[in-house]
């Protein structure tokens, strides 16, 4: 398999997975980068996977479906134009000879889902892969537009429990800004400092910082580390005497801090 991050808009990635003949794409907010890649690589589009309803993830779906006949899959509980196969946790998708399990990961939106494949061979390496939309970013997580801190914390716990070598295919190039925030939260985290340096090098070479890995995110992402004493203390320090003691409350403080971070 070949895994490609197709740039779209200012900082989106449309993920394309292909076997040299057939392809699937994830969250095509813009159809044109997909059409260009299909033509350049002489591919037929078989499937479109959608994680949530935001326009920068769905804007190109209709044009691609109409032009290629690709099957469309998306969340059961969100407003996405028909026709599509609606999915929730426990469902699966089979395409390109791969089996994807659907995970419910609400928080960014109320019905957000992710697609997890237990083994995909890319560049000669077999490893799991998750298309997680805007739930988990490298060094960060999505804003809570429709969900609660407790929902997002549970969703991130679910993703963090995946095997450590799982490739994390999120849909925005937010990594460097996320890592600047992470360093403010955990300035003594050596793994974070090393990862930040590596990602800065990739961006200087105009390369994506993605995909990341679950074990990397466990080591550097403050939103997967919000229960650790140093991270929780940093979040509570922002709220002073009014700081909540419960885990979801601390996570909410961390997310609010990130919302206003410059």
C-alpha cells in the first residue's frame, strides 16, 4: 500500500491509500487534489471515508462520488448528504483488501468516528493505522465544538489504547503550533523537545509531520497525559483556587488554555 497526505486549503490533509490500481480517500474537503492525484497515478477511486460533518472534510465528497462512483462511508449520527453508508462503533468497512473497524470518538463533534486497521503494509512495514479526523492531532486534540471534556477525554483514551506502532493519520498540519503549547505545559519533557526539533526539520524541508504514532503521542501529547501530576498541576495553576479536581475538569482546563494560547 501507498499512503499519501494530499495538501488541501491552508493546512488540511486528505489521506489517500492506494495499491497502485484502486484508492480510498479520507475526509476530502476539496475534490481537486484528489482528482489530480487519481489522474497522476492512474488510480480508480473505490471508497471515501468521512470522519465528521465539517465542510473542510466533506466539501469534495459529492463531486468525487458523482465522478467516480466511489462508495461513501460516514458517521451515523451526523448531517452528511446521502447517499452514504452510515457507521457507528462495532461496524466495519472493507476496501482495498483491508478491514477497518469503526470507533466512536465524540468530542470535536457529537458523532465523530475514526477508522482503525490492525495491519497495513506501507513502504514495506506492516503496522496498524488509524484515520482519526480532528479528534487526535500530533501534540494536540480537536476543539470541543459539540462535545464535552469528558467525551473527548474518553475518546482520546480509546485512541491511546491502540498499539504503540499505530500510524496516526489526522487531518491538519497543526503539529508545530501544538508542540509549542505542549512545551509550555511540560517544559522538562525531553522526548517532546526532541520530537519538536525533528518536526521543525520536516517542515523546513516542506515535508508533512504526519503520520505520527500512538507511542509518540503518549510520550509528548499533553492531552494524552492530562492525568500525569506535572501536566495536571500546570493546568490547575492556570485556574488558581477555582481549579477542578476531577480528571475531566483538568482536561477541560487544558483545552481552554490551548484555545487562547499564542
